[in-house]
């Protein structure tokens, strides 16, 4: 069940990050947005290039900024790895691993004060199986977002570490969204990794302790993405409401 839940939350994180990024591109010019999120984009692109090199694919048109002035990162959309199926999975997985590793080390060295204020295991390793558990599951995610807001309000932003941690965390969690043309590879990589890990754990009757110890980082990642998604939806709705009132005034 642990690995099933892990797979679910990783897939959820990818879709949340994708939704946040799509909302932001409708609010901010892509060139400005990608400039602000440059640290996360850099780590994601490096992971993408490493995946191409490991699988023997050709690195074509991979840059941090497109030449067309849009400011979007450009990656190899149709890579041709030497191992057809496994190669695409590796290419899709490594940018996620790069961003995940970045969040882990960022949280370890700068995010301690924020992380301790979050209630552990709000991102449950057990998925709901009844209707009442589904409603409790939804309430837990709202509570998780509330805990994150309370932790951020209590943080000392006069300390440069707090500001740097918040900025870099946003850059990394939003960059979890796969690059164009790599969505299938990323989703396939998460599912394959989850199935393989569950099979190994079941075979040897043991769960990897590193999965359990990293659950707090997943807790923070999901909480951050939920808050960003809710805030973006509210802001998008308010802007749309203002435009509607102005057009009909």
C-alpha cells in the first residue's frame, strides 16, 4: 500500500504542478514567468539532458530560452533513445528526480523551521477505500494547506534563508510539470517505478526506509502545490470577474 500511495501522490504532484503552470502562463507573460522560475528550469533541463545522454539519444534544440522570444525552455521533443521504451521512461524520470533531489536538499538545509510546523502524514500513505474516508481525505488536504499557510505566517522572513527557501521551493515544485513532449514518459516513469518498487518490497517483505524518511518532503511538496493551485484559481477568478464587470459597466 505504501508504494501505491507513493505512486498516487507523485502523479498528483505532476498534475498539480502542470495545472499551476498553465494558470500562471495565463496570468503572466511566459518570458517573465520562465525568467522568474529559472533555477527550477535549469535543474529540470539538466536532468532532461542527462537522461538523453544516458539513453544514447541525440540532444537537439535544448536551451533554457527559445530563440522566438517567448522565453520558454526548449527540449528535445521527440528523442530517439537506443532503448525504445525504457529510454523514454528514463528521459521522463530524470527531470523529476533532479527536481525531487533539489527539494530534498533544499528542505534539509534551509527548510527545517517550516517543515517542523507541518503536521506529519497529512499526505497519507494509506489511500481511502470508503466514501467516508474519501471525504476525510479531502478535508486532510484542506487542513494541510491551512497548516502550510500558518507555518509561512509564523516564519521569520527577515532571515534571508527563509526567503531563499520559499523562492527556490516554488521554482522546484512548479518545475515538476513535465516538459512538452515528455508527459507520457514522466507518467510512465512514475508508474513503472512504483510497480517495480512494490514488487521488490513484496518479494523481500520489506519497505525501503528511504521512502518512509522522505515522506515529510512529499508532504511539503503537495502542500505547496495545493496552496499555489488554490491561490492561482482565486486570482484567476478575481481577474475574470473584474474584466466581466468592466465590460458590462
